[in-house]
C-alpha cells in the first residue's frame, strides 16, 4: 500500500500511510487548517506536509492525539505553528527521548538502518498549547473540538471532533485491522471513555491506524474493549485463570496477556496486615450476674 488520501467528508481527509498502517488527519476551514498527528520522523512529516500542500495552501495548526512517537515525531517539518495536546511540553520531551532511544535500537536490530537514522536525527517538537477538558478551535467558517479523553489508551488521549462534517478522529482509542495496544493503557477505564465519546453518534470515525469506519464499527470495538475489561476483572477476582482469560479475549491471546499484565501493574498491592498483640492467656474473672443477700427460714 502506498500513502494515499481518503476524503471522508467535505474538506476533511484521512491520510493513510504504509508505515505502521497509520492514519493521520487534515481538516480545512476558510482561514486555516488543522493537521492531526504528523508521523514517525521529520522525513515522514515532510512527506505529509508536502501532500497537504497539494490540497491547501492555508496556514496550519497541529494536534497530537497522544504522546506515542508515531503521532508526533514528524512535526519539525511543519515549522512554527500552534501545537495542541493534553500533556505538557516537558512530558513530551522526556517521554519522547525515551521512546526514540528504544525505537532507534529496535529499527537497527531489524536491519532498518535508514529508518533508525531518520528517527534519531528528527528534532522533537513538544506541544505549546494545552488542552484540558475541551477546546473549540475556529478554523474559519468551521469549528473543531479538541477533547481530552481518558485515561484510556494512554494517560493523555485527545480526539478531534468535526461536528459540521460528522467526523471523529479517535487517535489510537480505536484501531481498524489490528488489535489495540495495551502496553501503556488503562484497561478498565478505556471502554467507558470511548462509550462516552460516541454519545453524539458520529457517522465517520477515523482510527489512529487502519481504514476509517462508521459509528457501528466503533460501537462493536467498544464492546470488545469492554470484554477485555471484564476478563481482567474476573481474572483479578479469581473467577478465571489468566490462561482462560487469554484464550477467550476478543483481540487474541497476546493482546489479552498484555492487558492482564497492565491491569496488574496498575492494581495497588494488598495492604500488609496490621500486627496483632499477643493474646492475654490469663483466665478471665468470674462474671457475677446477680448479687443479692438472702436468708432461708428453717423454722418449722
């Protein structure tokens, strides 16, 4: 598959990438446009920016759906612009450096030296505009809503709603064609967050990876996310073994085991029992129930 555009609504596009089967987004207003995620490296970001310029020459702003590397390492290609996200810039820099070391090493182990070089050379651009709750962003004749969600797939998920076009950019809260990633997720809270998110029944839902879907596809995935949460809870309570939960998970055994491991990581350990005093072995004193004087008259 080569990189390609999908127009999902009027002046709303999803950009499908071959690398990681990723899906980026673009929403165009009358005055500016909003770029949703930017790819895994400066080179990937440059290719995305070039493709955007084939559709519009309006100035852009950028939105990060969350802090995983493939969603924001390409932003340096977009120059100076407003960059919106839930987590702050210091978090992005710290976590971004950790991810870059890990993934550069992984690409090199896989023999993908050029991809490792590109990622290692990419300048990371942290967000400079914070989203807490929800922000209505006026693009000129069109308002999009940047909405904080979660914790769910991560602790800083954000979606982009385009109400006039009926489109929801869900980031990695939803995935098409591959199981969701639970490595840094919150398995119990995740389905509840997405259930609330779908309350306005968006006709088009764009996932962070894979093809765009509709509301009913998104509802079906929420049911699967809820089943993962239920299996985690039942395994934690001893109703199921972890092997049974993994065998019957909706996304396959490997994903279910990752969700179970993450659930245990998030579950606080049971408190230590309080020390008990040594029992007093002194026999108890007799208990007097009635205490009164009486006399018996023995006269005939």
